[in-house]
C-alpha cells in the first residue's frame, strides 16, 4: 500500500513519508539466505519509481527524466525472504536547482514504523533531459512536488 505518514502511538506523529510495499523474489536472496546487498539497490529503485514517476501517483511530475548521481546504503540488519513484502519508506532530504536527495528506511513486513530499520539509504537524483542527453534544471512543478516530501 502506498501513502503518506500518519499518526502513530497516541499523540506522536510520524514524518510525512511515501511507503511502498516491495516483494522480495527468491532471486534476491544470497547464499546466506538474506537479501543480497546488490539486489537491495534494485528493490530501492522498484520503490522509488512509482512514487516519483507517477505509477499510482498521478501528481508526480518527474516523468521528464532523472538519473542516479550518487548512492549510499547502510545495512543495519538482515532481511530475509519471509520478510516480504518489504516496507520501504521514502522522503526528500534536499532539493537543489538540478538535483534532489531521497532518503530511505527499509523494514520487514509488519515491523512497527518506529522500529529500527534494517536498511538506511539515500540516492542523489539529477534532473535529466532524455532528448538532449544533458542535465537540466528542475521545473517549478517538480520542485513543488519534491518540497511536499522534504524533511530536515
């Protein structure tokens, strides 16, 4: 289920985040029976695309193109096949003229939203003009959309 953060645990309010449920495939596992580190990057991408490029979110204006400029992944715990579907929470950490940074927290299915995430990650995305094959500035609509999800 995709959506924004909501109230949790009485008066505490979780920050506004987009949540994507991503299925773990058998091929995502490694010999030690947990999600392979390289496959985690693919799972993050599978969560990010529907949010930023409009699948199930018609107001997402980033369909004009973006490229990955930087990636950081910190593994804090194991995720296994039985943890599927993973809950991948995403938000915007920074918006600049040409790029923006997405933050991620990955938890096992059913884990409490305020529990420690198994994976913390960030990706820097740069706006890209597919036709000219050059970086471009974010449009006002793109900046407005991204700013809705901005967190300190």
